[in-house]
C-alpha cells in the first residue's frame, strides 16, 4: 500500500513513516499543499494522511478539491485541533477518518488500514480465498491452517493482489506499492518478489497475465 503523508513537522512525519514501514506500507512525505498536489497528480496512491495546518494553507481546501473532482482516495486527517466542530468539518469535507494529536502510532496504522478496507469494500481485516486465509492488517497468512511468513515488501505485493478480487494488478501498480520516490526500482524487482511469494504460497497462487501484470487466483469465500 502506497500512502501520501502531508505533514510539515519533520520529526512527526519520520515517526509516522517509520511505523508505517513496519507494516510494509510505502510512504511518500511532502511538507506543503503544493507538493501534495503535484504528488497526487503524478502518482497513484492507495491512501493519504493529511495534517491540516501547513505552511502554505489548510489541507481542508485540498481535500475539498479532491472530492469535488470525485477523487475517492481514502484520506485520514491528523491534526492538533480537538474541537468537535473541527472534526465535523473535516468529515463533511470528505475525510474518511480523523485522529487528534497526540495519538498512538498503532492506532493511526489501524485507522489507516480500516479506511482503506472500507474503500475497497472489505470492512473485515480477514479475507478467505479457498484454502488461503489472509489478514493484511495483522500481517498473517494461513494456507490450510498453516501459518506462512512473508517479509514487509512481500506483504506490500500480496496486499495489492488480494485487495480487489479477480482484478489484475499491473506491474506498474506493484512497483508503486513497493517503492517511494527515494527508492531505486530495478527492472526485474516485481518479478523477484513474485517469485519469492510463489515459493512460499504455491506457484499456481499467482497468475501471470502476459503484458499486463499479475492476478491472485484464490477463489474468494468471503470475510469474517
């Protein structure tokens, strides 16, 4: 999952990014609304975290612009404002959730996962695909009841593959899920991770759609 973090307090931004990286979430940090606008126009993000008060304005205006353009990107607002009226204003502007500083980083991660799941139509963290049982939030997968260990970047790939059943994840979207702006992307990086995952969960679990990308082949049974 690739997330845009709009936060001008560098120490706060780095702390949030470090915690999200533990969950295999790729984070691109921007410190101004203008930089956020450029990032949103050039990169496909799965979610965004907005602080409200930035050096060049209030991110609430950016959020309203996104919603006016019918951009459905899940947005979690992080702010020091704790008035009920401010929370209501944020939600009415189109925020998917709202968390007030100071906050627990684990709660932030949980809320981010929740808004993304809701946006994808999967409100439950546990997905079942035949013999596969997957919890992308807690980072565990079981195959016929046996626990499978995946690395953070392997989770970034598998989470993208199972997010929308029966859909093809393009090679470009998987690259986006794996890397932030500061990372170097090798020509065969996606293939390397797909190969590693196949060795752990079965070579037939991921179908190669030639010239397009990859598709998870498990049959969805529903959520719990």
